């Protein structure tokens, strides 16, 4: 009698320690080898796009905070850049500098969570807490500036909600000098650990052409060797004034575009962000941060698609204005939403444990996927 | 074979390096605190529970319109000309009874959008963040200094006043049609007495 | 690097029969209007043409234009009859670093648009989202299911339409509870 | 011990019960201490404070948690295989407990002084697998099943390098009895087998590096046998939720916990007996110096516990430092690295023993 075999379907999530939120992955398995991954989304759908239809333009900003809650500052940034372009207003220099500083601090904070939780997915608990400790310093900086630690509503159309406090510059410099050695420590503790390399190198390889076809952006695309960064190549705000590199994956310990590359590109990106910060913090000009805020925000009829380099990739806002105070339609191109769609491609033929490693290396935030 | 030995060596060496780091951290003072006993001092701009200073509120409804989640409900009744509503701290005379000023903190998203448009700076964020409740309804705060009965009373007063005014107007119009000049003085006297 | 007018000329010379029109009157962004039944051919051309090479689809958004006639149905709810639903495609070329926006419009009553899923894989989930929220049917899409809303959400009910009515019940539960 | 008690009470049954219950007197306080230690070690390594409220620096926290677990609802899902589900935690614990019977806590106390102590321990510690498999299967949960299957593969594989290293020691010492091995390494730390054993001569220096290699292999493979990070495949939190004990709650869950920590001590004790002189003091006995012979067994108990706890601490230290290996790498490590190394080590030690 022949033994009957059957494919095993394993539901990972929505309640699972390492799906980074309420994501359900339906895994089809043969033994422990994955043959297919079907992601099921929508457990965190909060109707962002429907809500915006009833809001005025400034009222949308608190809602953008809640999409990618680990990079709220950058969501604000993208939205205000889009609306300012639609309105055709120039913002003061000081505002631009403060926005860049906040944006880069947010990028570091977001990458710290990404790297920390990635370590956690692989099973290393301690780096996670070290990185969260460092993230607290950034959140403190945000808190003294705008009073909130997670959902800032800081960048306004044409300006900022608050000017930076008097000791912000000093504290940021202190943070930069404090933070540099901790990157080295992270590398020694986690990045170059043999077990960690074994777990992540040669796993979940994403070739560049697949990445482009799937629209992967951000660190994930750069880890595949494509030197593309919206900050440099489709510049916005004042990013063209700063001197920084775009780190790309080189296949250090395995193949180009594997999980280790995706992880390490983020580490390098934090260093580049520090470079931008060091340049920007010395050059903040004086000025009023609210002088350019329009009294009544009523953009002309038109459409605009603007993208910014969110820590997770290319964050695009597509805004259609019908000339009223409420946006007609706002569609968000959330980087995590697009990046997640490649999961099935990456996971085929790997083990269940690798699914966790791959999912962690893509670095998704469910708030943004489901919006 | 070389690869094999290298792997073995790297496996042991990187583990030892990691162990060195964690061991070092055993003797570094902790960064966490014992929360309810020790509290972090909050910065000046901190955004927590809203507070409304009703002495200054003129009931202009701007905060409620700025709110993206509609958590502020304001109802106002016009004060009678004779009522003394007091003046705000920046010297404006108040004209409305704020019969209802409710903030639902279960809805509030602490975005601070309501704070900026306020002309008298009477709504602001405080540093109180420990206000959790067992029931959702308990998060519904009433800021109005008037009780519901008083509010009803003010409303009735206003309606009465309005009705009388209408009546007077009608009467005045009638009288005007009949004999215009001398009655005017009388009617203003009447409205005053009605107000009292 | 080519500007939208040049790109438009190239498309126009290659597809003389489609309904194309370049709209530059809108501020900020010029649009190229394309026939919804031709979009996949045009897209393939845009991706493969040597001088264009639009290898990346940045964004795909479904939009309810709400340009029809607003009437009341038997329950007194306002619904929209006629008009169009649109899909916007934002394309970008990594090689030449130029961008273009395409727009297709389909009639509201039968919103059918050719899928571009086999040209850019990004379109897969974006088209599912447009189907889910706006109700645009993408022909030849391999897996057109709802993506953000529950799979058992009422058929033909697409929340991002401007005349969307909240359901009273979901699975026997009153909404909002 | 059993003989002493049966003489004391005149009844073998009572003596058997008492001597069987004695390890429990050690295990329960040890687990309470070890859980607290684990929390504090992990907390301080991560710049945290850890439990601080119950007692001084939270030392009573484990007891508070134990009472909490006692009060918890004992959830048994409807589709579980009730009998096996209920009995599995106790089998796992029994497997651990049996090991304690052969551990020489001091020269005066050893549960049963077996001549084949090492053999017995290897045999008995395999019993844990049955319990884990039973738990995984009976839970009727895919994650539990995966955890259990991984665990079975892991423990069975890692018994091989363990056995080979122990074999090389047995060859070197010529005995299987744990108490005899301990006795051989009398006082002073240079007599420990990790430093080449008590006999002075060329052999001692020749064998020393291979003893260190043997120790590393034994330590790594026993670490895998007790399912601790980096080898905690069966309960790999980020993949399998909680592995074979996903479905357990309350007191049954605490049974697994008890078994895990008991096991940690057991393997640490074996390592210390084989390589680090077991209950022998590294610096001589106070009892000898004071001419108080009765003091010696207590000192020995202290040293035994101290060495065991030290190795338990190292296990914790590793756990809070390292990421987790993947299930196939776990097997690679065992079959491609540890076993070849241990066999070469065995051959070399064998040759050295001959000359």
C-alpha cells in the first residue's frame, strides 16, 4: 500500500511572534520546505484613503503619522512635500534644514527597530534591546521638539508645528558622538557573528531585475546592487546639498541580494544618515518656521505624484485635488506594501525558519501595508 | 579542508567576541527605571491630556473644527445682553454661554491641532498621561462649568428672550405702522425688563 | 531623459489608432490618456522600447472620478450614475531617470481595464487593491481577489467609491456596533 | 545513601522513598534560583534591571510566578489527545529527575553509586525525547508537532558526540562510575581532567589540549541536548511560537520549565564531574586544615553546586548573546563538525592513553 502524502498548510499569524504585526502568511509546506507563501493582508485596515476624503489638507497629517508608525516623521515629510508642490509654495531654509535633520534621525530610529527586530527573528534578543535603548535617545530628541514620541504631527504644510528648542543642536551632537561606537558594537555582537551569517547569507536571494519588476525600493533594492536613492536621483527638499554615499549590497558573505546584504545595507545607511546629520546640524540658518504656512490651504485643481525616500523605500503620495479644501483622492504608495509582494518569490524552496528570516529582512510595517 | 577549519575557528571566535560584549554590559548600569516609583521628567512641550480653561473659553468652536477625529463637542447658547459672562484673560468680552464642552479622550489622537487655532489659548495640552479608566465612557470629559440644568435654563432664557424680541419686533413693526416715533423708547425699556 | 511631450510623440507615432491625448493643462503633472483596452500593449511598448525603457511602475491608483449624474435611489441614498472610473499609472525608468503618467478611464457601469500584471509585477497587488476599493475589473489578472477588505465582504461593494454606503450589517453583526 | 537510610529506618521501602525524594529538595530551590538568575543575568546583560519588586532585587519573583501559574486555568484544547497531553510534562520531568539519581553531590551523598553511572545517564536522558514527542503529538498543533520532531532529531543526534567524548574519558580513566571519576581528581585544580588528570608525567601535557577540545564538544552537545539557545530549535520562539509546549498552560507548563532548568543543572554537573573535578575543591579543604572531617562533605556539596551553577550561568550567558541556528545547520554542526572532531579526539586520546 502506498503511503498517502499531503501538503501541509501552516498558518503563520495573524498572531505570531515574528510576522511583525497582524499579517497572516499561509505557508504550503513539504516537510519543512516551503513551496508557496500566500500573504493575507488587511487585518489592520483603517481606511486611511477613505478618511482623507472627509478631511482638510492639514487634518490628514495626523493620519499619515499612523501609517508607518516607525517612521512617522518621514510620512509627514512626504505628504507635506507633495502638498507644497501642488500649492507651489517655497518653504524657508530653516524649515528645510530642520526637516532633513528630523528625517534622518527618523531614518536611524526606524533602521534601529528594523535591525533589532531582525536580530530577534533570528533569535538574538540582546541586540534588540541595545538598539531600542539607542532609539530612545532619538525619541527624546523628538519629544523635546514636538512633545510626542511616536506620532509627531510635526511637519506642516509650509512649515513646522514648533521651532527646535534651544538645546536641540547640542543634544543632537551628543547623540551623534554617542551613537557611532554602538554601531561597531552591533557589528561585533550580531552582524559578524558566525551563526547570524550562516542564518542570513545565501538566504532569500533577490536579483536586481526581479526587484525592479516587483517595484522593490529602498534598502531592499540597494542590497540587490542597484544604486538608486530618491534622495539623490530624484531629489527633494535640500538633499542635493549634502555629501553622502548610497550604500549598495556587495554580497559580502554570500550572494548579492541575500538577507545579510539587506541587513547590512541598513547598518551602512545609518552611518550615512549620521554624515548628513553632521553636515546639516552645523548649517541651520536662522528664521521663522511658520512664516510660509498658508492661511487657507486650497490647492488648485490638479494631480501630483511625489515620492520621498522613506526608511523602508519609496513612499509616494498621489493626490488629486478638485480645488476644494478637502483632497479628492489620496493614494499612498506604501513601500512595505510593494516590498511584501515579493515574499513568495523569495521564500520558495527555503525552510520555515528562513521565512522568518526573509520576512524580517524585508522590514515591513503592517500599519503601512494595510493603511 | 581549510574552509572547514576556518569555519570552526570563526564559529568559536565570533561567539567569544559576542560573549565579551555581553559580559561587559553586565557591569554597565541599567538604563531602565522603576516606572511608577521613578518617573522621567517630561519636557516642556509634552503632548498629553488636553485641558480647557473654561474661564477663557469664548465658545468659538475653532478647536472642534480643527480636530481630525471629531472628539470635541461644543454647544453654545448666546448670552443675554444683560448677562455678565466675564472677560477672558486677554481682555475680550465673552458673548456665549458654553453649555457643553466635551472631549472624548478615547477618540483623541493627541495631534495638538486644536491647540493652535484657539484665539484665547484656553485649550492646551498638559503633562498628565496616567488617566486610564476601566470604562470607555469614563474617558468622556466634560469641561463646561455649567451643569446640564443650568445649560437648559440658559437655553430657555435665550429662547424666551428671542421670542420676546420677536414679539417686540412684531409689535414694534405694528406700532411703527400705526404711529412711528414715540413708542421706541418704551420698547427698549420693555426688552430690558424682559431680560431681567 | 525625455520630457512627457517627447514620450507622447513616440507613443503616438507607434500607436496611431488608440485614443490618446496629452493633457498638460493640469498643473504640475502632464497625463497621457490611453484606451483601457490598449493599456497592456502600450505598457509593454513603454517597457521594452530602447529609447524609453520604463522598467518600473511606481504606482498604480484607482480613482473614482465621480463625474456622473448624482441621483437618489429608492432608499433616498445618493448614488452616482454614469461617468467614469480611472486608473493612473506612474511609470519611471531606472536607466534614463524619466517619468510619465498614464491614465485610463473606463465607464462606471462596466469598468474593465486590461491588466499590466505580466509587464510589471508590482501591478499585481496594486490592481487587486484598485479592484477591492474602487471596483475596477482588470482583465487577465491571474488572481483578482480582495486584498484589504475581508474576502467575504459584500460583492460589488467597493468602499472608495464616492457614493459608497456603509453596510448596516456585517456577518450578522450591526455596524457600527 | 540508600544503604545508610535502610540501616537507619530498618525498612527498604521507606529508605527508597526518602532517597528518591532527596534530589527534589535540591531541584526545586535550584530552579527557583536559576529562573531568577536567568532573569537577572539577561536583564543586566541588556542594560535592564529585571525583576525588582518582589523581595530584594526580585529574588522572590519566581515564587510569586509559581503561585500565579498554580492559579492559572489548566487549558486543554478539545482536540488534544487528553491522556498523552496530560502525562507528557511529567515524563519530561521524570527523564530529568532520573539523571539526578546518579549525580555525586558529595563524597557522602550520591543517589545510587552505580558502577555504570555515565552509561546510565546517557541512557536515561534520552527519556526526555519521549515526553517531548508525546507533548508535541498530543497537542494536535502543527507548531507543537514541528517542535517535537525537531527536538527528537536534535537530541538523538547530539547524543552521539556526547557519548563519544564520554567514551574518550572512560578510556582515559578506565571507569564508568561518576563517583570514582570525581574521586580521582582529588582536591587542587591541577588534578582535574581538563588539565590532564592527576597523574604527573608526559601524558598530562600531551593530553591537555585534547581534553580542552573534548570539553568544548561535550559542552556544546549537552547544550543542544537541553534545548538551550543557540540550539533551542524545539521551542524556537520566533518560528514555532513556543514549540512543543505551545498548548500548555498553568502547572503543566511549569513542569516543562522545571524540567528544563533541572536538565540544565544536570548536564552542567556532568560536565563538571568529568572535566572539573566534580565535588572536589580546587583549593583544598577547610575541613582538612581544621581537622574537622565532618565539614568536608558540606564543602564538597558547596563546590559541586558552585561549579554546576557556574556552567548554568555560562549557558545563560550564551543564550543572551547568540542568535539561533537553523534546523539543518544544527544537524550540520552535529554530523559534520562535532562528530568528526570528537572521533579524532577519541583516537588521539586513545593513543596517548596507550603510551
